[in-house]
């Protein structure tokens, strides 16, 4: 099996299951529902042939603001009736009372059927609401099994006012939409009347002052109204349902908006040529960008598909902009950004015959007829030194990478390496990320022990990840800790276990890796010390050439 399948495959196969007495039941999320909620092409079983999957029940599935229900598929395969009762609770004013489309009590159907629980947001309160769905199954007299399934429903306000701009974030459902519509129209008419009165009064008093007031109160078509004409417009049309609207109202994103504004170009100047990499919701294209001087540059373009969620789009922008304004030969910094209504955002990066480092290393393992390059130890050390140079530059800029790995680096035909951001990596390399029951996909096998246990990051945790990257270079991108369950990684590392020395890896090189994986962050080497060690080893290697 090439690569660890990740947390979701663990849920979908077998970790720990408990027998459902003598009754048999199937209860699961079908392929369409998993795709709708999580963007994955698989089924998620809570109960399979009477065996309860506790890991699946303990996982709280997030429900985006645009999704107002959760669907379940079930079937009685016991051969005798299985009475059930369902109770749904959600104690929050951000939600309307949850509704079932089936009876709250009855018998589990003997054929495969799907029922749904609807929990639409009111649109008046922004909140994350825990929806608890309790299903009681009577397998025999005085023998009732309770299945507790949880959903984290994300609700956003219908309208957010920022200055003179009105941002429509979501659309209410059913009859509530009519009430909100008339309320919005009435409020708009009142505002227009007041504005007209002020304009008339100022016009009578002073013509010059009136013009000033008209200028200052000129309606803005963009949330970032002070930006230049070609700046990014975050007020997506409602038809683009996946726009990261909630992020615009968060103070943390103001700097991000300013950065994007500086790099924004018109979409007509960007041309897509071919797909380089593709995941469930993300795509990487090879394309071109026409500069202000009319010169055409070849670029790599990161974007998402139309069915990408709000969170995925927001992560693309945040993580793609993490290398903003950096200038170093071993850092791949973003070149331009293109955001327009009705379309997914484009992130443009310079291209010089570069390819993803992980896929490049994997191709080196092909048969002699397909080998693209045979790496020597000297070349591996040189590539590692380039990563150290780039990482040192990041740390001098007071930036932590937090996801340093071969998948987040690029390399050209001359083996020149650049550290890149981790935008779309969770989608393009899903087997490298795992969720430990906290709804957060993390590169578990690359993280330092303190990052796993306490979610703390430092320059020392980046150095730990560098050690795993060096191991990837020497193994041609094998999967680290492939035999270890992601849930056991923390205990495994705490007990002192580490990655084994790769075949044909010199002792000097493995010693560098081992130093990076010291239990205490204070005991790990600095980047300067790593650079000295590797440069000395590189010098020794050149003497034998």
C-alpha cells in the first residue's frame, strides 16, 4: 500500500468496532452526502452489519453555512423489526428548531432508505452550533442501544454592515426569505430617504459643501472602496455561493486584503494552459500572465473548483499569501492574484521549469526506462542546504513555516530547490494529512512532538520537520512512519521511537536527522549548526569525486 490513507480511511475501514448485540443494522452517510459535507469520495459508516464504529461517532462533522440539512442512509438487515426513536437537539438562537422528514419513532426500514435532519440558520446570529442527533435502537426487550451523532453547524448573519457597505452573506430559506426581503427593502428605502434629505439641506446651505458630501457618500461597489480600479473586489455575487464572505468581517484578514489588493490583476491577462496537479477541490495549472508592459510570463496557477467550500477558498488565499513579498532564491513567493465575480480566485507563482519536489523524488524510483534523475548523496546534501538557506531567511523575517515537507517545495531541472507555501497541499496530498478527531487536518507525521501534543510551533519545530524532509530526500519521498497509526504518533514519539536510518544513507547524514528529532526543543540544533554540519559533510563528499 503506497502511502498512509489517512484518518477518513481509518473511519471507513476497521479500527475499533463494537457488536450491535444480536440485531443487525446499517447506518451510514452515502457517497453523495460525504462529498457534499467533506469533499471526499467515500461512504462513512456509523454502523455496518451491526458493528458500531466508535471513531466515526466521535468525529464531529462540520456543516457549512450554505448546507441546511444532514442526510443518513439506513437499513434493517436483522430479519426482525428494529424499533427506533430519534431526538434532535440544538440549543441556540442561531438555528430554527431541527426537523426530521420521518417520524420520530417507528421501525427501521428493511430496505435501504435515506432520511434527513434539517437545521436551517435563522440568519440573525453568527455562531457555531452543536447539533446532537440521538438515535435509540431497540434490538430486544430492555435492550436499547443509543447512537449519538454530532454536527457542528456554522451559521452566519444574513446582513453585515461595514460603513456604507452592506454585505449579503447568506440567503434565508422558505418563508423567512420573504420577511427578510421586505425588511431589507424597507431599511434601504429609509436610508435613501434620509440620505436625500441630507443632500437637499446641504445643497441649499452651501453648494460646495454639498458636492463634498455627495463625493463622500458616493455608493461604493466594493468592500475595499479605497483600493485602485484594478484592486480585488471581495463583494462576490450571490451566485458564487462559495465566496469566503465571513473572513471579510474579521479583523485578522484586513492585512490579507491589503496584500491581495497590491497583487491583483485583471482576469483577462491570465491564461490557463494545462492541468499540472488536481485534487478533489483544488487544481494547479500551467499558464501565462501578460504584464503591464505586454510581456508574457509563464506562471503556475493555484485555484479551486466551483464546488469548493468557503473554508477551502479562504485557506487558499491565506496560505497562498503566506510567502507574500519575500525575496530569496530559495523561496517561491507569490507573483500575482486574480479575483473576479463568478469565478474562483487565481494565485500566480513564477515558473522556471519547476516541479513539485515530492513528485520529482517519487519519479526517481521508477524503472530504468522511466528514471528522470538519479540522485547522488552529494546532490541530496546540496538540496538540503538550499532548504536550510530558505528556512533561515523565513526565520529572520520572523516567519514560521509549520508545514515544511517535500510536497511544499519545488525543484527545477538543475536541482535548485525553493520552499513554497502549503496552499492546496491537504487536497493534493491527502495521505500526508490526518485528523485526530478535532476537525483539523494536520501533517501529523511531520510535526514535532510539542506541536502534536500542544499545537505549539517554533523555529525548533520547523527544524524537526526539516529532519523529516531530509529523510524524504534520502528515501526518494517514502511515507514516514507508514506503519504507525496517526492517533498513536504522539505516544510513539514520546516513547523515544523515531524514523529508521534509510538504506544507503550515510551515518553522518542520519546523525543530522536524529539531532533534529530531539525530544526537547532546546536540544535540537540551530539552522546555523545544521548548515555547518552539512557543509562539512558536503566538502568531504567532494574530495572523493
